[in-house]
C-alpha cells in the first residue's frame, strides 16, 4: 500500500506546486487517512516540497497502538513529546524551518487553531489548500472500490439475516442495534453511520433516529444501514411491508419510488451531469405530484466518509467520472402515514464495462414480511 | 425546562455585555443544546440584546422531527428556506440587521465559515466569545446531575449483567457490542462514547478500540463504558481477572491502581486545585515506580460531552466547585502484559453534604470471573 499513499501525495504535491505553495498541512482526518494510511486520532500530514520531506505529526505514537492498523511505513513520523499539544501547530512550526508558505485546510481548521498556527510561525504565509484532497478522493482506485464492495456484501448479509427473523413487536432501536451487531459479526470495522430503522408513520424519513416504537402488522418498515470496511463506508436502504398483503396505497407508493430510483441508477454514466442524475430520479416523483418535502439530494458520493462529493442535487455542478461510487436514494414520506426509501451504492462505469456496478444487491422487490 | 434555558441564556448575555458584545452566535452543538434544548443537527443560537431577540436558526424545521425531543418552546425558531445553507451564516446576516458586533465561537467555527460570516455581514465587528458557554456548563444544576445519575445506573446495570454471563472465548468486539445493546435496553439514548473492552495484553490501555482478541483464562479484562441519558454522558471503568485465582502480580497491580483511584476520589472537594487531585492519584503510581507511560490526565469533567472542563492533570489551572461531575480514572498498562484501569464518575460535594457523591456504584473489589 505504501506506493499508493506516496502516489496520492505526489498528486497533491503537483496541485500545491501549481497553486504556488511549497508545503501543505492536511488536518481533516479522512484526508490524512487518504494520504498517510490509518493514523492515530488527531494526526496531521505535513506535505513537503519532496517526498522525503513528508511527515506525519502525531499526538500519540503509532507504536503505542500495536493492535491498530498502521500508517504508511515509508512516511516519517514525528510524535509530540509528552503526547500533548496540537499536532497542527507543531507541524506549522516545523514547516516554518524549511519554507515561507504553507497551504492549510481552511474548511477544517478552526479560527482558534489557525491563529495558533500563525503565532508559532509568524513569518509563514498561510494560504488555503481548499478541498484539494477531497477532490483527489472523488475518483476511486480498484483497491478502494474493492473495500466498498466488501462493505456492501457485509451490509447485504446483515440485512438478509434480519429479514429472516420475527419483526412484529420489536422496537426500532432494537432492530437497529441488532443490525449493527450483525455488521460487526460479518467483519465490518463498525457501522458506516448510525443505522436507521423506521416503522409505520416514521418509515421513509431520511436519517430517522430509531425510537421505541414497535413494528406492527400493516406497517411500512424502512431500514438504512452501511458497513465500514478498512475505513470505506457504503450504504443500503430498503423498505418492506409487515404482514401478508400490502395495501394498495403502499404498492402504489413503492412502485413510484422504485421507478424514481431506477431512473436515477440508469442515468449514472461517465460524463453525466450530477444535476441530470438528480433530475432523472426527481422528475418521476414530481410528475406524480410529490413536489413538497422532497429530499434536498437524491444521492451522494461515498468513500472514507459517508457523505462525500459529488452531490446529486438540483444545484450540483460538475459531471460524473468513471470509478466514482455514489448512492441513489430517492424517497417519499407522507406525514402521519409513513413512506418509502430505496437506497443503493453503485460505482459509475462506462457502458462498455456493463454500465453502473451495483454494490448493494439485496432485492428491491416489495417484500411482505 | 423552558425557564432553565432562558436563565442560562441570561447568564451568557451578562457575560457578553461585560465583554462589550451586543450579540453572540453559539455554534458548537453541545453549547446550543445547553442554551436552547435539543435542536436539529447543525442549528445555531443567535443570542440577542434581550431575551425576546434570541433566535434558534435551523437548517431543518424541528416540526419535521416529530419523534425527536424538542428545543425550548419559548425560543423563536427560524428555519432556512429550502432546508439549505449554513445556519451560522444566515444567523450572522440577521445579526447584522440589528447590531454592530457579534461574538462568535472561534474555537468551533472553521476559518472558511468565519470568512463566509464576515462576507454576508461586512459591517459587523466579529469578536471572540471564547469558551464562555463551556465555562457556564462546568457547574451542573440538580436536574443535570439527575440525568447523569440515571445514566450511571444504566451503565452499572449493563456492566452487572455482562459479569453474569460467560466471558471466556468471546471477543472484545462482541463484548463491547453487547454492552452497548444493554445500555439501550435499559433506557440510554445510546453509548456516551465508543465502549472499550480490552483483554490480556490490551487490558488497562486508555480508550482501547476493541479487537477480535478472545478472552482467555488468566487475562486481565478491562471495560470502560458509559450511557447517554437525555444528552448527559457518564463513564465507568472496571478491571477484572478471568479464572479462579488472580496471579500475584495482578493482585499487586490492582491494589496499586485502586489506591491511586481512591486517593483521587478522596481529594475531590469544593476549592481543591484540579492539579492537586491529579497529584493525589498520580503520586501513588509514581512512588511505586510507574513513572513512564502514565496517562496525560487522571480525570475530567463530564456532562453534555464526555470530555469537558475541568481537566485533572499536572498542568491544570483552576479549582473544583461543588456540583461539578468529574471522572477519576488512573491506570497502569504494562506493555505485553496488560494492566488495570479503574474509573468512576463522581460529583464534587462539600464535606457537610457527605463529600463526593459516587454515581457509578459497581464494586471495585478485584473480581475473578
């Protein structure tokens, strides 16, 4: 893996040189992980002018964590004496010894930390690295996609096992905890985000936090979960009906959301505008009269964080590339009655490679449980 | 509860007026919760010159979350149109209409958000609110302590049940998940922090992340968990021996850490210097020759966050007050062999009221399981 991290740092170095900065300080945890591998909490990466100047600055020595995954072995590590202080401030002090400018992540550093950096390195010109690392992270390599694929398999397994158990009478909170236990049983590092289980009138609400409501006959049950595997986070959402026969309104609503979700999936291709993918899904719901209360976005990128670029929304700029994993997750929620969400993680692939690769393969038929 | 939140805002208003700022923007989530009650994620509080100018600015309407706890009913709410945009930036725009200065939380706002605020309100003088709200949060009222007390009871129950089950052969990860399930079973909102279960050579490591290592005969087993109850987070840590008879070195090490923890607990009193409490615990370990690798702190405040002021550490400034809940949690870890941690949550109380109130009452005898 060491060459992978080194190659990523080289690409960032190219961006920085183009931007006129000699050195960069990467502090956002997912960005540090992308460029340096798994590092102790709070660690920052100081990117130098050349590969051999790169330095991981940690508050805690990686050697004190023998059971944790290790950062890139080829990278020099500087551990703060006494395991104390702010690694970002210490890194800026080191950067001041070798250069005259430092690009920092202004969207991550607080005003107070930025000021502390400026005060230990008063001669250093602080510039803005912006979202350069986030942009590098958008297109994934096959190793990253393979982690997402395994995570999706784990989530599919956990969900499949839940569907085989008795659901009526159990609370949303218990079902969510059981899903999270099953994710870990099947090898996940942990859940990718707080598992959402929503029943009856709660069903179909995005990011619903599980309550003590119990599953009842006739309910919609919507579930959204994901596994983290080697740091990579995927997402799957499904909606079911509890009992033998779904009501007509349930079948109609389900079919509608399913059509919207399929339209979104089918719009995924390299070069497609993000807003066109969103529109493909959204106009199915719009044309059925569901114009109010639609979600702000119908999908988003996934990777080391669960909500990454690109966003699939009406205001999104930019186009999709091959090897970008995204969710497609339209939903409708009817206040007081419940609703439907269907959510997959897919990887954008060219037509010649078979089109979008579906990672979350649990059936999207309307199951009556 | 509404009067409680209003009274807290009045105290903050007094601080701001003393500091020369007419209005304040509170963005750190735990601070918003303290002053406004449970609010949607990302909400900020705009504190005006008078009570009736106070405003909760949300990206999502609290009415869209009917199953979630509600913010203070007496507080006006402004929901951003389209559920989009940054509530902090919108709040600054509103503040600019009514005043000429705004105190912001520079230790929480990123440089990028601070700049966005400055650009929507260019005539507003931005000052630093600092940790004013965190300082108000240090001393708890009896309602807050009662939430911590219930959380501690829940954690005691979850731990007690685990001790009655078979442990040998189970992995750290499974034990941690089972503890978290039991916390929720007993009424917790969720775990207060990621539950730590450490066996054998991992035992006694602070904030150890559970691995797939299985519990074996003769192991030390150390567990650290906590419940969140109505937003308040407590913490308990215990160490056990697996098997019938602890080895001599295990008994000695346990007795030592127990003595250090007791010394820390006994040093808690209103007016005691935080560093003296730390020293009381630390010098027991020091004098037994454990000078290397001691923890950076031996305790910390708890409340709406798991790691609040005050810190009990050699460099800590300040003194304890009555009604401040803190942990006392010294530990020793011997590389390759394991170690011991003992961790309680207590509330500082005057001698006349019986001295420190122990919230986590699980026995601290060395149990062989």
